[in-house]
C-alpha cells in the first residue's frame, strides 16, 4: 500500500505544481497587432476597404478559381490531358464540397463577407465615412451574389 501511495501521490502533487504556473506569462498580445478599436476608425477607413479588395484577389475568388470554374462549366472550354486535367470534376459537374477549388472559393467568399461586416458594424456613423460604408455594403452584396451563383442549385421547373 505504501508503494502504491508513493506512485500516485508524487505524480499528483508534481502535476499540481506544473499545471498551476505561468498564467499571466502565456496571455500576451502579439507585438505586431493592434486592437480592433484603434484600427477601425476614420484614419484607417480607406485601408480597411482596400483590404477587402485585396481579399477578393486571392486565387480562390477573383484571382483564378471563381472565373475559371464559370468558364469550365460552360461550353467555352474542353478539358484534355494537354491541360493537366485540372478542373475535370467541375467540367463533369461533379460538385463536391471537399474539392480544393470549391473550398477555396467558399472560404474566400466568406472571408470577404466577414471583412465587410467589420467595416459596416464597427466603423462610426459619420458623414465623411458614408462612402466607405457604401463600398462595404456593395462588396458584401457582391460576395453574397457570387456565392449564390456558384453554390445554389439551378432552377428547374
């Protein structure tokens, strides 16, 4: 019984000391980040909207995939082994949410929507900022429209 207590009590006490320390040392903010309330203001409004445009240029959205898949599903493109059989599933209308092209487009669309929501909800309501908010409303609507065009089922009667 004494050996059993020695094997249980010593690790239990040592784990209490090890797991209890360093609470404040681990709760650090990154040195290269700014708090949201100091960035979302009139000074940085143009940069915030430019960040939304930058997000729309990624490969999954207007950078490549969104436009190419639209052409591949039409009759303008023929997929052959000469072009490495990329977008073959989309050409055959085999839509799978786990395909990288579809997943990248979905992620890029909703990152764009998230960024515009921050501008719309957090930017102060001032007359000088109404143009930036208007751009954010338009870009959010465009992203929702693009998501509906890409991911909704076609209408059939």
